[in-house]
C-alpha cells in the first residue's frame, strides 16, 4: 500500500477507534502495527515487511492464514445460505459439524450447544450447570470453583471465575462470588515446594492439589461445578501443569457429585499436541467449551458440549419452566459452521495431529536454550506453546517492577525483528500455528532469544 494511504488510515484509527486490551496513550506518538495481508504463519504490514504471527492472532489461527480448503468452504456457503436464526430452525452446517465433533469426543459428550465466542461458550456451561441443579430439585448447589489466575472470558459471569487482576479493572462489584483456589503454578508453588526447576521439571507429590481438595471438601454440598483450563492456563501466564492434577480433579468432582467444566477455548484443536488437552489426562469433563481454533481462526464460532444426563434435566413440558433460555443472533451461523468444517477437513486431509509430535518435540527441546539468558527465570511449554517468564533475580525468582514494562520492551524489540511477541505482563510466549515448520520454529526461537538478550543488555543485566 502507498505510505500516504497507510498514514491516513492510521490517523482515522487514532481519531475514532478504541482497541481492546490497549492503553491508547501508548500509541500517542507511536503508530499501531498496520497489518495489510497474511499468508501461512506470516502477517505483512502496509510496506510489505513480514512478521511471524507467533501468537496465532490471539491463539486462534490453527492451520496458518488463508488456508485454501477453509476459504473454499466459506465461498461455497456464501452462495447458498448466509444467516438464519437457530431457534426452531436448523441447517446442514451445524448438523454436519456436531456429527464430526461427536466422532472426535468421548461417548459421554453428545449434546452440542452453539454460540459465537469463548466467553459465551463458558457462560453457557455455567448457566447450564447452575440450572441443572435447580431443574432436578437441588437448590443449594450454587457455588463455582476456579483457579486463581484462570481466565475464562470478559463477560460478567466469566470474570467472576479465577481472575487475572490486570484484566478485571474496576468490575469486582459486578461479579458474583466464587471459590478461588491457588493455581498449580510450579515456578511459584502455592504449597511452598522448592522441588521445581525448568530443566528437570517438578519433583513433588502435587501438594498444590491438596489445597484444592481441602477447600472444596469444606463446601462440597454447595458446589455446582469446578472449572479449569486443562493443562495450560493461558492469560494467567501460560502456566503449564501436570496431567495428574486433572485426574485427581475428576475423581474429586465424582466424589462430591459436582460438575467438571473444561475450558478448552485456547487449548482445543491441537494446541497441546493432541486434538483436545483433556485427552492427555485420559479424563472426560461434564462440560467442554470450545472456540478460537474451531474455525481455524477465520470466523467466530463456539460450542459447549455436554452429556445426555444434563440435557435430560431440561427436557420436559414447557409449562414446567425447564427450558434453557439462552441464545445469540449468530448461533451456528452457516458461514462460520462452514469454516469449522473446513478446518476439520484440513485436520483430516493433511494428517495434522499425526504430524505434530516431531514439531512439538523440537520446540519443547530447543526452547530450553533460552533459559541461559540471565532474565529468563522459567521456561515452560506444552504442544506448540512455549513461554519464558522474565525476572529481575533468577536465583530468587524476583519479578521486575511492573513500572519497568519489560515485556512491553520485548514486544517492541520483537517487531524490529519481524516477531509479534505480545506479552502477558513479563511472560513472553509463543503460541504457534500448527503448520509452523521446524525451520520456522528454529528461526523464531533464534530471533526471540536475540530480542530478549537485547532487552536484558539494555537493563544492564548479563552484559
């Protein structure tokens, strides 16, 4: 694009648009990154400079940008049906999609409720679980349990769970009370264990789960459901935790007869190396929330999957008031459903999951090289995700003062090297498209290392 056109558009943006999760004053004298086009794992600015989309455009791009199979599905659907409400009507897209997803999921998960984004997928699960207990005559189960630092969306209901303080702002008075339990954060163990090291992992007895179990059992009769992001807590800092935690959590929920909700909005569709993260633990939730990668990242769509048992608690004569009154204008939109079917086509046609192990092994092995950098206190990862927690004192695990905005400095330096490294505070992470090649992973890790070293040197650390 012509530079004058870009500048004109950026000025209009500055005057009219309010961007998400962005302090607009940061761009008072600095232009936003203007993205003109995309291809595969790359984004290109208006002048043609190439950037690795290392965060999959907020964790949703699955097979790379502009995949021809998905594009073809979308174009074909546009010529047939663009939109129709989903209350009392149906169409082939969501029917085929539910059928194919059903073939990928455990036998227990057989009922699919469509919506349009990750927050609503979780809201649906919360409301279904809450109403389930009312519908079967159990009035006291109204308490939800979540992990501190967990992130389940930006709507009022989802903000009531877990909580990433920086995202919540002044909204605490709008949210409902929930039981928040310390997260299984190995680098900063809530149980005070000192048996973790990035190079050899954990050597504990999962004392962090003992905290969860103790607090849950004290209020067991009032608990409606427990919700977690399985194996990978995203916005809380890309915290990776053991499979055993999920196994014990499933057993606990069974014992106290509470629902277990897995929020796989970020982890679903191959991110952890399997189609769904819960597969690695061999457990099945009562509710599964999916979005982001479901369409390969092209269009908004979400689905909450649950059991026949839950569904049957709502299935009754209308006058009894058990109907689930929830819905969205674009629920199961035909074009979005077509994109999701296209993404599943890619998984099948290209054998994506079968080809992942070698890429995952390479990323998880080579990421450890960055632990040599003086300000990298922890290195963690799973599947196609790797994270680097930056600290002021490596031995004491002392964080940087937030006013230094070290992660932001890495982001700005990364842009100069053609990397989009949008940080989570001082956690730098890679959330790579599944199609990222070994050579591209190597190039990304090298550039990320150089970027973090440059920032460390500017801070006077490791010169």
